[in-house]
C-alpha cells in the first residue's frame, strides 16, 4: 500500500490510519497496561476489544476510574447518527459499551442525532431521520442492553430538554471556535453550526437528572474526538465534570482500505441484510491473498491488510488463541482465502439470524428505552 | 436638533429617525389611503394608530387583505424579547394587535423569545429569562386578549415544537446569509446564530397546526424587519405563504430623542411603576418647552420634539380633535409644559392603576394563554 494522506475528521476518514499519529494529533493518551489492569480488576475480565487494542486511546479514564474506586459511579454516553441502516461496524462500540454497562453497573445515555443527520443530508426529510432512529434503536435493543439502565435520546423527540440544556452550552461557544473545531464555513447552514451544543448535552444530562456532578465516559471512534473538545470546554464553564473518553479504531470495510462506510453498501454488512447478500458480500471481500492459489501456498497471504481477517479479529473470533492461529495459517500459506471467508461466514450468519430475531422482538420494547418523557426537564417558572 | 446619524437594526435605534428613508432602506411600502380604507371597511373604524401613522409601512398587506376578502382568514404573529419589565412603549403594538384580532377575528401567536434574551445577555440566567416571560405575559393578558384566540409561545417551554420546526428553517439558511442580515461575527455565540430559525417558526405555526396554508400578518416596529426577510425566504422554500407585515414607528422615550429604552429606566414608564415614580418620571420628562415661562408664552413650545406630547399622541389622547388642540395650544404658547404634563399624568395614572389590577388577576389566567401542550407537534414515528 502506497503512501496515502491520512484525513480523520468526524465526517471523513481517508487513507491508511496511523493510530499512534492520531493519538499525537488529537492529544489523547494511549491505554496503558496499568489502566487495563485497573479495568480488569473491576470488570472481572478484559473485553476482547481491550485485549486486542480496538479501544486504544483515552482522555481522563484514569481520573474516572479513581472516582469509581472512591464510590462515584459514572454514566456512559455514546450515540449514533441515524442516517440509514446499522452495519456491523456500528455494533463494535455498542457491544463494548454494553460490557462497560454490565461491568460497572453504569447508566447509558444513548443519543440518536436525527437532527444532525437531517441538517447535513440534503435529501433527508425529518420523517426519514426519525424512521432511521426507530430502526437503529431496534439494533441497539437487540444487543441486550438493560432497559432500566439505558435511556435512548432522539434529539428531535427530546427537543424540549435538549434545546434548553444546549442553550447553556451555546452561550459559551463562539462561532469562531465552532468553525475552527468543526470546519464550518459560510456555506454551512445555521442548524449544523448550533448542533455541537446539542451533541454536548448527554454528557451533562446525568448530572442534571441526578442533581449532582456525575462522571461521564464516552466510548466512541476516535474520529469523533473534536466534538468532545468543545463539550469539555463547556463542561468546565458550566461547572460539570469534563467527560472522559475511550477511543476505538475504525472497523475496516470489506473493500480495500478505509473505514466501513454505509455510503458504499457493498463494503458493509448491514444487520438487516439477507443471508444471500451477506454471503455475496463476504465472498467478494478484499483480502490479503495472492493472485493465484499456487502463489499463496508458496508465499502466504497478508492478514494485516485483509478485511476478512479484520472482521474476525475485531468482532467474530473471540478466542485469542484461535485468532493468532488463523493469522499464522494465512501468513504461512496454509489457509486460503476461500476457507477463511467460510469461517467468517459461518460466524456472521448465525449471529445475524439471531440478531434479526431479537430485532423483531425489540419492537415491543422501544418505549422502555426511549427517554422522551423520562428526561422532560422541569423549567423554572414563577407562576 | 442637529444632523445625527440614523442607525436602525433589531438591536439598536440611534439618532433622529427619518421614516420615509427607512421605507426606502428596508424596501417596504407606505400604508396607502386605499389600504387604510380597506382596513376601515372590515374593521368598522380605523384604529388611532392607523389614523395617526404610528403604523406607517407594510409588506404584502394588500395581498393579505385580498386573501381575507376571498375568505382566507389570517393569523397574527407578534412577540416580545422578555429582558425585563414591560414599559408603555411595548404596549403600543400589542394594543394595535388586539384591535386587529378583534376586527378580523384573527388568531394571535405571541412569541416570548426567552431563549434569545438568555443567549445575548451575559448576566441573564435561563431562570431569569423565564421569569421575565411570566411577568410580561401578565401585561399581555391584562390588555384583554381573547384566550380562545391567543397562544403565547415561550421558546424555552415550547422548545420541542419550536426546535423541530426551526430545523426546517435552519437547513435553508446559510451562515453567510445570517451574518449579512443580522450582523453576526465570529464572536457571536452559536446559539444566537441559530436563533433566527426559531424566530421564524410562529409565522409557519398557523399553517402547520391547521394543516393548510394560512396567511400570517406580523405587526412589529420596523427595526425588526430584517428578521422577517429571512423568514420570508424560508417560507418560500418550505412552501408556506410569506408572512405579511405592518410596521410601526418607535415609541419616543421621556428623554431627549431616540427610542424609549428599558436600559435607561428614567426614560420609560414601566407598567409596574408606583404612582409616585410615574409622577416623577413625567414631571422630569423632556419637552419642547422654552427656557422660561415668559419666553414660552411669547414664542410657543415645540410639540413635535416633546416626549409628553408624543405620549399623548401615540397612546393616551384618543380624541383626534383634542390632540390637535393640544398641539395648537402648545405652539401658540397658550399652554405651559406643567399643564400638559398634568394632562398626561391624569391619563397615565388611572390607566396604570387599572392595568395593575388586571395584571394581578391575570395570574389566574396564565395557563389559558400558554401554548405549551396545545402546540406539541406530533412527530412521525414508525413504531
């Protein structure tokens, strides 16, 4: 792979990603062995995504765990821009968030930024955005989150609470800061310019709803980091704890290089894909294989650039020994791409079959998860 | 009075106002005799503020009245930035709006922009802004608006509806337009940059709530005109009628020149002022009188620059013959400022006494006027 420019913003991930450079660029910290041990102590075991460095960077996680050890529970905040169906790449931080929820008995605030998607997508109507929120919520519920500890916030549906709290943030963010951090230009619409204030709200909601300062941890892909810089500044000004963060890498797509992207459907396996479609996508996936079987037997494949291997590594092969073995079998030419694809397929198909069942059942549970009235803040009123 | 620069923006009115020039500058139209006759035909009589040119300019009022004559009722939209107590200057367009409501059986949407005031006033908390909304609402109710035909919208309290509709507006307004029209700079906060979208909403609410395009008329001082230019553009893009407008002049303050301003309390009579305070303010008011009694008897006063005369003219002397007589008595030196001040005082005191009584009673009626749940728009939702 040649030298490619690396572009990482909340809207664009291009090129071969150097995660060490990203840590430097964003000014975050690598997840140290010491921190991992601390997590392991409380969680009982380290999640596969921690063992394998899928989550690899953080801000203030050390502070958050100290607080936890001193008896201050933290809340979790993550979210989704509901622009279309959910794909497997989206599930990675959600699965990890569930592990954190279960391990630390943490409440989760899950934001559906339907307002953002409506604002930045020319052809999207607000109805479409809300429909995506509903559909994506089914995927979230299907993963088994605890409804007693999970509030799903649709920005549009919860607009009364979101807008009122966002005003407090907005008052402290100048246009100049927003332009510098998010790259807004004179052509940006005034809705998306305001949006970072809305995006900040769930970091403060736990404190507002519980009436005391509550530490907050945001698990998200590292490209979302700029948003939280503004949120952290606002937190400081408004007297809230700054939210801590734990950053993941990007789930590779089935195509060559780059992030799995819903805008290139053949590079993504959507959770609602039919089995035949899934089979076709995996069979056509980009691998690290050689041009011919003969060559591959002789020289071996390259699992490090192989999207099939990455899928197994990031999500589907949970056994560390087995994933190492697969890596080795590939490099030594003992396993061909077809076999490896079949291994992945045999894991993805039953997962999706089960997920789709749970997704159907989730339709009855939507109301248990929706924040709506549960977070309807009381406004001060003389009368 | 020397030559002064004229500055008129939604936030600032400075200098001697040339209303003809404002009509040219803003590109509005003067209220023609033909239009006034049309209003008179339907209303039964012309309101004092129309007869005397307090309302003097318009946009599309001819179109609106044609629609009315063809059986399409219009809605009224006006509002208030609740930054503190209401003064007499604020009542002028409200009294006029009530005349329109009564004469044309029109629904009124009255917006309290507590969000705006919170965003642009450094020391104002959201609690203070909401308290002002409540207090100002009492003044509105005291004027006798029909609760069945009046919806008072607090942007903060109605944020769910307001934000969701504002998103539709915001998507069509670029930062560049907002900067050009409202003068936002890089130091503006991102909340106030978004605010024009919220300000536009009540112009579309009648159509949204009634499920059909409803003409809308905005009575407001002419300095608010820029806001509606953006609203009119958005209306066009969203398929709503453009709101028509009828513009008033500025209520003069008790000080020399300029607009009555709540930020200079001695130039305003607040509706909650005690009688002694009112007396003191009127006694100290700037007039068109001469340095000495003798001189005034000989040369006469100048009612055209006299704030006391303006108060009588704009609001308190409803008899056209009497106001002409007072003008004449002043110019010919037959009446001195002290007498004239007493005439005003004798009208203002009983008005305020009555108003303050009604204001107290209004506390029981607040819920009848508040939009809150009445305009809680239903969002499309698959589930």
